[in-house]
């Protein structure tokens, strides 16, 4: 095999916790895995990488008993096993932290951890024992959390800790984490990594699935790369250049196209926001975007970037502030007003807010412009809709068998394009993208970037909110940085990461405090 | 330092949940006060007992419905199942002439069996609860007519039968408080149901299923089995309701029953149980059932026509759910 193979040097002699070889799995019409393989050593963080659809999640679902394999062998501690249910996987010491947190929001933390294994006395639940056991696990994780607190009231990060506690309560030796940091801020990520390191030291093997390169470099001992359901190779985490990993993922070398900042200084201002306010989330935010310009919004989680976008779009009420579109003051009090003013918003949560997943591509594209296709008697002009939809499918290179394909069947990147098409058809010339590439694989990302550049070149005014600094840096002609609801500065494109982080953490005393040890008075 | 292991009773939303019950409870008190001021006939022992008696059947049915609604499901068959169980008791006691305990057991078993069927259709065949129990509602309605021969079955040969609801064990000890047995049955069902919900694994899974069914499944729990069990318990409680209504009427009326499920669901909703599942209490449901009976009774005493009573009940349902939405928004 030509692919490079690395082994964790420290524990080269140890029996692997997990050895999966020649795993095949097919779903109706799709071959998800073909001779896939994976190895996990004790005390190792092993990252699993690949584009969406590469088969990472399927492989891990086989290991955790959600799916059963069609062919191949799975060894746990050198012993062949058949894992047929999540319960059995747990009993064998394989725990999984799902990407979509699988917690029962109405139950307490302790009740969640021991669901299915509640301690009982005389057939009656022993709540006190339950809370004691949960508290013991939290203590072992060095986690300050009340066992009786309802999960609903916890932050995403804390909920994740509850999931980890749940996995640990099964005495898991193998812990699978699927995109664990997707919703965490930097301080919370540091907390998570501290727990991962503690688990490592105890000999737990961790499978780490993530799209974030910097995390992979920081935390993983080895990286296994998959493509199209097949094993590509395994490389050491720290010493392998990111470009190598990416080229293994996509099967080609990505041209890292450089940022070109067009001169938009004389272009007319498309959108101007003055003194936007909303409680503690948005404090006195003012900025403007010119035609043909991409304005990036950087900041830590909770800095108020999404809140600003939603307030401009009329999705949330604003308490103060004026919005000017093409030098005309507009009163926006609902998304309908915003759309009529030519503002389109692409939310970070496509499935919930952007896309009607049950409808086909054609109807999704036409969704915001149905009035245009409504003929006499309220009958929809299907032919007209089809013509427009097909046009946008071609223009944006949306990969779909036809315009009547259900939108939920498209990949994340193509779903994103469908939403873009929807706003373009609606004649929106101010587009706000909130985390446009979240959950989208590397190849599709660069396509979205190209598309955004093309839209700007056509004269659209574009706002891009992103939590990934490299993304902001690659796209933005100017970079607005927010912190705790305030706009702390607007930097020119190509600014340094350090400069952005400085503005993003300005006056953020609380984060600094919790990152270092908290001092109690 | 606070000890993390110490179970603390306080947590935000739980207080808010209690707040909704408090709201429903204050609504009930406000209604009682208003009707007492409006009419001297309202706050009489006789009338209060009548209200409680009138609540017993709907209250028991509403508790039955509460369980499935907390799982995120619904049971539209509770009304006709109640009638079916009453008819089964009638067949056992009157047609076959068997002793009273067998009639009681038969009615409860019939309810359990029907619940097992509904639960199996929902859990195993994956038919949505609304459709499955809509079908069961019609099936049971038809079966009641079939096995009764489409005519009422009277319990004149079983002298003790009407004592189930109408007798008064309390009154025979304390003549001043002739609390009907039907009300005792309601309270007993409420206590048992509350215990099951808060203290048993069945109760825990009831909430867990309504909260995040997929998560329960991924936790290695056999969700089908527990879901079926919840519907079976609901069915068994409907059997109790069937005995209560048959005892009160001293007959099993096969044509009765449809429409009762809506009153039951209304009581559940007014009591703060979420139709999307995951949260709810028996106490809330009891309060909800009482609000409906107090309204009906009070409006009747004030000579408000029946048709307007229905309008008021409908309005209360919407207001109750709106109050819940306001609470969540404030969360």
C-alpha cells in the first residue's frame, strides 16, 4: 500500500483497543464503506478525517453498534466481537458522544447519565444513589456540576460534559467524539481538551472526528484519513503539514487561492447600520458595507455577531438603531421587510431556518419569490419556476439530479447553494452569510468561497460571519471584530490573526479569568 | 465551598414548571371565589361534592391521557375505550352473571389489552400515535356496540356495582362528609400515577421518551417495550374510568364515550402538560380537570346556557397554553 502508515511510537507494543479491518457497508443505492480500516491504541487520541460522505461517521456507528457491518472484522483488545446494539457497545466499553447531543433535555444531568441503568431499591428508583453516583463521576472529571440540574438549563459545553460523563459511567475504554467542538468557544474547548488529556493519561483511547485542522494538530497523536468510504492512510498528528492531510482527503492538491481585495472605496454604500442596540447582546453597533464588498465578522462565540445579523434582518426586535439601504432609511421590523429591502440572510442552521428540507430544490429556490410565480386564481406557474431553478442550478453548479430532487437529499454545500439561489432569485443584493461553511467539507468550502467572490464581483454587498479565522481572513475585504456585543474595531483585509484576537478579547475579562485559575475573594 | 454531591432542590425551569401549576391552581381558586361571590348556591357542601363527583370520570381519563402525552404521543381512544371496558364489565356481570370482582378485573384487563394493541401498533408498526389511536377509537366504538348488541346493559342484578362510584365509604364513617367513592377512586388513581411517574423506571422512561426518543434509544434502552407499557397502563386506567361511569349510570351505555377524549386532553393541557412531550404532572392534570368541572358547574348555577359553557372552556384552553408559551419565552 502506497499510503503512509504511522504508529504511535510511545505505545507501539500495546495491544490495540480497536482494530477494524476490511469493513464494508452498503445502504440502498450507496456504498458507504469499502474495505475501511481503523486502529486505536490505549491512551491515544486518533483523529478521523475526511470530507462529508467519506464514511467517518458510518465507520464509527458500526463501532458503536448503531449500524451492523456487511463484511470485515472488528477486534476489541485483540478479541473478535460482533456489536449489534448501542447497549452492547457500551457494555464492551465503547462510548460515543454524538454530534447532535443525544440528551433528554427535560431530565436532570444525573438522570441522563444513568438512563437505562437507574439504581433501584425494591423496584423503586433510588434518586439519592443516582445523584451520588453522578457527583462521583463529575468529581473524577474535576467538573463542577450539580447532578440535579436540568440539562435544558446547561450551556452546550456543559451538556457535552454530561455526555462525556455518561460515556465514562460505562467505564468506556474507547470514546468516540463526533465534532465535539462545533458549538464551543475557546475557553470551553480548552476545558474539553484538559479532560481529553486526563482521559488519555488513564489509557482511554479517543477517536476524534473534526473538520477543524488546528484542533487536529493540537490534540491528536495520529490522523487517519478516509475518502469515498475507503481508507487512505494514517499519519502522525503533529508533524504532518495541513496541506498533506487536505490533499489526502480530497485526493488532489487544493490551490490555496490568495485574497484579492478589489478597490471598492468609491462604490456606493449598500447597507449602513447606525447605533444598533439590543439589550446586552448588541451595544451601539455601527458599520457600513459597500457594493461589491465582503465584510467579515469575527469574534468569539457569543460576541453578538449572529444577533447583529438577526436584528438587521428583522428576525429579532431591535431596541434602537437605524438601517439604511442604498442611502434610504428603511424601517425593518420583520424578515419580510428586510427581504423587500433586498436583504437575504443565510442562517448557520440551514435545516432549521434556511431550507425547507421536505420540499424539492425547485420549490426551495422559488420559496421567497412565490408571488412572482403566482398567476391568475392563485395558480403557481410551475414552468416558470422550473426555468429559474434550472438556471440557478447551472449558474451556481448545484449538484442535483434534477430540480425536483428533495432538498434534504443534497449534500451540505449544495443545500447552501440552494439557499443562495433562493435569495438571488428574490433580487437580494445584500447577503448576510452566517457560518456559511459550517459542517461543509473542504472541497465544497472552496467552491462556496469562489461563489462568494463571484457574487461580490457582480456588485452584491456581502457580510460573512464566521468562527473560523482562516475563513474570515481568506474572504474578507474588511474585517469587523466584535466582543461582548460591541464592535471593537474594523480591520483591513489581510490583518493578522493576532490583531483580530486582540480585538475579539478586548474587555473580555471573564474569559481570561476562567482560562487562568479563578481567584476567589 | 458547596458540596457538589448534595442534591439541591432548586433549578430554574423546575420552579417555572411549578409556576405553571401555581398559575393553574390560582386560576382554579379564582374561579371558585368568583362563583362563590356570584351565587350563594355555589359554595355548598352538596355542590362541592357534585363537582368532585362530576370530575371523577374525566379526571381518571385525563390522568390516563397524561401518561401518553408526556411520552410525546397522544391517545384519542381513551373515551371509547372507557365505554368498551364498561361494556365488558356489563357482559361479565349481567350477561354471564359472574361475581363483581371478576367484572372489575375484566374491565381493567380489557383496557390493558387495548393499550397493548395501541402501543404495539405505534411502537412496532411505527404508525403515528394520532392515527393509531384514532383507528382504535373507532374500532372500540364499533366493538362496544357489537358485544353489547347495540343496547345498554344494566347492572340491576349486581347490587353492589353502583357503590363503586356512588357509595360513600367516607360518609359511613363521617356522616357529615359524604364523599362519593368515585372521588376516592380518582384520588387513588392520581396517587398511584404520580408515584409511577416520579419513582419508577416506567415513569422515568415516560419523560425520557417525550424529551428525546432517539437519545433514549442510543442509550441502549428498549424503547418499544416501554412505549407499549405506557399505552398499556393508560388503557388500564381507562378500564377504571369505565367502571366509574358504568357504576354512576348503573349501566354500560355502548353509544357513549366519543368526545370524552377531548375533555380529557383539555384537562391535561390546562394542567400544564406539554403536548410535545417531556413534561407534565398528575397534579396539574387534576387541577385542569377541576377547572373544567368548576366552570361547567358554576356557569350552570349562573344559568349560562350550555353552548356558552363550551365557548368558555375553549377560551380557557387557549389561554392556558398561551400562558405556558409566555413562561417559556421568559425562560
